[in-house]
C-alpha cells in the first residue's frame, strides 16, 4: 500500500510543478494530463486488468478544464480589445497578434515568464492596431485604446489559467490517491 501512496505523492509533486510552469508560458495543464494518461497506459500494460490509477472520467474532466483554460486565455485579448472599443477587425487582430507575439517573445526574449508574456501582450496590442487601421478604418491615435485593452486582456487571460491549473491538479491528484 505504501508504494501506491508514494507513487501518488510523486505524481502530485510532478503535476504541481507542471501546473506552476503555466507562469512560464508552458502548457502545464496539458503536461499534467499527458503524465496521467502515460501513467494509466503503463499501469494497464504492467498490471493488466488490475491496474489503473485514474478513472478515465477524471482524465476527461481534466481535459475539459484544460480546454476551458485555453479558451479563456485565447479570447481574453479580444475581449480586452473590445472593452477598449475595438471593431471586429481589431479583435481578430488581437487574437492573431497575441498568439504570434507569444511565440516570437518566447524565442527572442529568452527571459522566463517575461518573454512569453511580454510578447503576447505586445503582439495582441500590435494585432489590434493593425486590425483597427487595416480593417476598421481608424487612425493610429484611434487604435491606441483598443490596443491597450488587448494587451491588458491578454495579461488577464494568462493569469486566469492559474485557477484552471489548480482545478485540473486537484481532479488528477484526487484520482491518484482515491482509486
């Protein structure tokens, strides 16, 4: 019995580290889910029909939580741009710019947390500006408020993933200890 609890404790610690990795711009919730699925498959192979830590329903709940977190992060920049008065084009630009900016920021600003977050915020702002000027017909001065809203929304979206990570971690850890 001690081996089961030791393994579950190790899973809880490793999954917690994955959850913290969200702050660094990594897909920590998805890492937790991959760890749980890998553990489940290894147990099924190793122990046969006796094994299995998690009910597949617990993994399914964690996947739903992860999808919700991704949707919140993805749409937050557009919601921020809309709150700043953006048109449809500014909101689309904020979505696209936020994703591209996060990737570019991670590559070209190699400071953990700062690079990805700064890139995402700057990308969302620049995307909103491009969308407002190109599709919305606004001037540069008129697109500043939507750009500021997009940058703030992207920051809020990234921070909003933390409660989702905690929820997914709790679901999976409870599944690991109470099988």
